[in-house]
C-alpha cells in the first residue's frame, strides 16, 4: 500500500470572503491519508469540478445550502478511483462520481456515489455535460423554459458549462438561439463551434443595442445565469408569455451590498404582470433528482450523435483550485472548469 | 320606444392622469342613443364594474392592452338589457354580460356578449364572484399558486373582489389563510365573515412584524394584488418552493417614477433563485378563457352551498363612476365596486 506513505493534501476554508474571494480565504493543509472503516471506501480524487455555486458556500448568509464551516474542506463534485474498499458494492479500481471536495483522498460510505462505466472515454464529463452542469441546463431549459420551435432563446454565460449546453439544446429544438459571453474569443466559439445563431459580447459598450438587434422578435426564453447588466439588457426585450428560469446570478455573488437606486423591484414585478412572464428559480438536485436517468440517456445520445459539443478548461494540480475559482467568478475560464488533481 | 326620446350619457377619457386620476380626467357627455344596424343589438346598461385595471387603460405607456383613446368612452364590464335587437341570437329583454363601457347605451354585434339566466337572483354577480374578479381569483390561485392543504396562503387586498375569493378558496382547500387589508373594519370582515385564519391591517406601524407572527411556518403561496410595502413584508417570509401569482399591483398604478434606492431588483431575483420560487404574472382572459366554464360551474356550486361569501359595494348613478374609480385606487371601497347605472 504505497499510498499510505503519502499524505492527503486538502484545501480548507480559512476565512469568509468580503466581496470577491482571495487566495487568503483558502489554506492548503497536509494530513494523514484516512483509513476506511467497515462499510467505507477510500477515494483518490482524479478530477475536481469548480462551479459558481461554491462562492455561496463560502458565505454564511442564508442560502439554499449549508455554508462550509471555517477550517473544513471546501465542497466540490469529484471523479475518483476507489483505492481501498471495505464496502461490498465497490471494489478497488472502480471509478466513481461523488462529492469528495477539494482534497486528494476522502472516505465515503457509498452515499451519493455513482459508479462510472469502466470504458468511459472522458471521465471528467461526469462533472460537466453528463453531470450537474449538463443536468442543470437540461431541466431548467425544458421544464421551466419550455422552449418551442421558432421562439427566441437567449442564453447568458453562453460559453460556460451550463450556457453552452442550454443553447445547443435550444438549437436541437428549433429555436433561434442568441448567446451572451465575455469577449470575442468566447463569442466566436459560441457561434462557430456551438452553432448559436448569434452571440453578443457583454463587454461591448453598445451591448444592449446589439442584443436588441439580435432579437428582432423579442425574447421568449431567457436562461438566467448572470444577472446584473446582462439582465438589465434582457428585461425590456422579454415578450408576453416569456419564461425565465433562474439558474444562477454570477454577477452578484461577490456583491457586499445592494446597488444604488432607483429601486427597480416594482418595475420587475410590473413587467412580470403586464407581460404574463414566468420567472422561477431552481436548484437542480433538490427539484429534479428523480429525472436524472432521463437526462443521462438523452444527453449521452446527443453526445454520441455529435449534436452537443462540450469544452473543458482543465487546470492541473489541486493547489491551483483557489485561483481557478477566483478566476471563474470573473469569467476567466473558457469552458467547464475542472482541476486534474 | 320611449328610450329614443332620451339621450345617451357617456363618460369619456378627457385627459391622461399624471399620478392619481382626478375628476378632471373624465368628461360626462350626452349624445343621441345609437340605432342598431342589421346584426346589432342596442344595450341598456344596468350595472357597470369598476376595477383596478382601468387605471392602466387611462395611460398610454406600454401595457398588456390598448389604452383608451382621448375622447373615447372609458372601458368597463357591464350587465345590460337588450333594448332593441337586429341580431338573430338576442331578443328584447335578454340580460347580457359584456363590455359596454361607461355609458347608458351601447351597440353590440354580439361579440363577447354572454347571455345571463333570466332567473339570475343577483345579476351584478356576473361582474364579480361569477365574472372576471372571481375567475381571476380562481385561476391565479389554482393554476399558478397550486396551494396544498396545510400550506400557508397570504392574500393581499383580502376584502376586495379578488382577494376575498382567493382566501375563501384557500380555506376550502385546507390552507392556513392570512389576509392583508386596510383598516380594522375590513380585517374584521375578512376573519369574521369570510373565515380567514387571520387578517393583518397594512396600516398598522408594525404591520410587517404582525404578518410574520401570523405566518409562523412562513408563506407558501402569496397572491399578489398590491405590491409596495405589502410585498416588502411578504418577501422575507416566502418559503423554499413558494409560488407567487402576480395578479395586480394596485399600490403602483399611480406611480409616476421609480422609488428611491437601493435597487432591490437583484435581491428579488436572488430570492427567487435560492428559494426556488415561481413568480408569474397572468392576465385572466388572455391566459385562461378556455377554462371559464369549469370555473363557472365550480363557483356557482360553492355559492349555492354557502361556501363562498361575496360582498358588493354598489354606488348609484353613472355620474359617480369617476369618483368611484378614484376611491378604488385608494382602497376606499369595501367589496366589489359596482355602479348601478
């Protein structure tokens, strides 16, 4: 058991960020590799997923999930190998998707572990197009967005893990799909590689006017992942009967106070009223866990048929995870951000 | 035909209000009684409904319906008698519900006219509990609010035409129902006559604290008819998975500008996200016209069984309609406001 001579590197939450997280909010520790008890497995992390929701877990304000405690390992989805097994359902060498967090090794009693097929070509996809981001894209668009052929679908963060899948599903369904992304590179990728009808650079000074031009028939479905100035440009373009699945608000995650007025809360509710708009937040596994098999089957088929492309932005080394997350919240990643541990 | 010797009094929109409407925005005119052509009927108005949506039609900003043109008769739902008929489907003496507007007489080609039963005990109910307000209450609550037994339903404008019906349906379905109304008289009526579990006076200085106390398990369904300070008190109490049908925003109809900051638009969308809330506007006949028969049958049954009470606030004389609407927007009415013409 050579692994026992090594240590377990883990990254814990050292302090809670005020505004944007910094490297000082994280601490790399080395501990002994844990030993599985009866009914447990020891997991060796291969891939760690970095996702926007992690910013929320670093704060202790009210949210939909418990915050990470100070001194505790940062949460995160992982693909791991079973290194030791004292559990009847897992054997050494099995590859599993789970939530081992930001560390080399973790124990598990098997809860929420999903075995991956031994011949899976690209296991990191279990953290992306076939995992939480892909599932989030699929359910939010289909169940809340309910797009119909010929409608206009606008997708924020269009080159990202969720947005890229949302838009491609929209194309499969026959929508006009307009993406919003940060920078010419990402916009080019969204139209040229992903096949969106248009992609607007949110950094352009005339972004709002460009978006309006790209949506001559207004917006029927807006898949919200961003908020802020992007939503401000979308709001006046929403059509009567529009649907707005609210998946994320990355522009606001580092906010420390409400922006200056005027107060547009009443403007938003009035828009929902007079245009009969449905706006609905969702948390993927809380709301839709029972529909994961349906998603997996369909998405796997689309991947095999080449109808869905998925870009990964892979960084090497667990110690890079803090900078990875900090950059993700600023839009520096290009594709699904994953750490190869 | 004695009526031909009379004139037709009608109230037209004289000017568009800035903020709250005033009597000067309306003008009472007298014209000749119109004469029906082939395929038309002449209607004599018996009852005219006054409703909050009329404020929107007085403005020419973008909304869900065309504004009333300057110099044109104010729109409104009516119960009328057929006084002359050149239409094969209607005979003199038929009582019909339609949209004759603020006037004694109107022509109709039969479009959107609904014949009322000759033995209808209280024809004005066709403008209230069995008409648009009741239908609005029924569909918004059941289709968007989706209340379940044991959940907490909060109803704004609880003594009004829509809110009173919403809350009573909620009680029939087994909800805890908390009303919000303006003044002790209305609150007493809501609990004592309508059977709500509690009713909070929105004018009380500690209104928000009282509402929180009345909702110890939070709010699962909030039927929005008001906006403003009422919604501000509701927002922090909304539970995970709450539903918010947006039927009206009477607190804002006279607004001329957005309120001062901070800007809480992002706060609202964040609340929708982290609590997975569905907030949805609707316009009753645009969204649900096809379900009117289902509503009518059910509501008629509830009325016959004494399970729904409905209060009317009847004022006499067409010339009183402007003051009636002005007062309605300030909450002066107590029950469904109707003009006996």
